C-alpha cells in the first residue's frame, strides 16, 4: 500500500535540489531554481521541476525557503497587495515630488529595470520561514498531515540532525493517485 511507505522512499535527495546561501542575491537563487525547474542542460522545461529553493546559512544549516510566489512578489512589487501597498512597493512617495527628486522614483523605471534592480536584494531579506520538517523514517500520512496543517508544499527531510532531502506535495499526490489506478 503506497501510504505505508516511508518519507525516505519519496524524498528528493538534497544533492538534486536547488539550494542557495542566505547572503547571495535573489538573482542567484532565481538562476539556481530555473536550472532545476527547466533542466536547461537537457533543453526542456517541464512542470515537474522543483518550485522551491532551500536557503542555507554559512554553516550549511537550513534557515529558510523561497518559492515562485515570493520571488515574483519581490521582483514585481506592484502585485504585492492593495493600491497603497503597490504604490509603496514601487517607491511612489509624495516626498519625491516635494523634494524635487523625481529621478529616484522607481515607478518611472521600466519594468525590466525594476525587475533587475529588485533581483539584487539578499535572499535572507525575503526568504520564508520553515514551517515544518519531517524525519526520513516517518510515514507518508504524517507528511500529508504536516503539509496540510502548515499549508506548505514541501517539507525538508532530516536524518538525525542532517538535512538529507525534500518531500514534495506533487510526489505525495502521485503516490496517492497510484491507489486509484490499480
């Protein structure tokens, strides 16, 4: 039965997952994630790739995670929320006009220029907190409960104190889907 399997049976090994140091620019995280998502070396881009990148500190300890949604919110801040949030994210402030420094107003930059500028931000400034981890010997039902309880799509997997991989919601879905095809 598929759900009697262990997390270690489904995890993506850490060596096959995208990781970035917290002190690196967001552009580096984007390139690393794009590489594993699209399998650039093989010349294809599928929806089966990883949608998250793990963030490590200088001691190679897991400190955060980045996903597509977070990256897009940082690169394109006008999608961040309500009108005032969008204006603030764009840097549109009355102070620019009052001070006669309209050239500093980021809203006047081209879309591409703003994306490039925003990609220089450090990963640690925008990474998400880890909301749950699991042990490689745990069962898949525990993993499903953790994912849905914490509203996450990936769980970092540990063997003792060592990060060994990632369990993805998509792999759990396929395992459960296998039940219906037999």
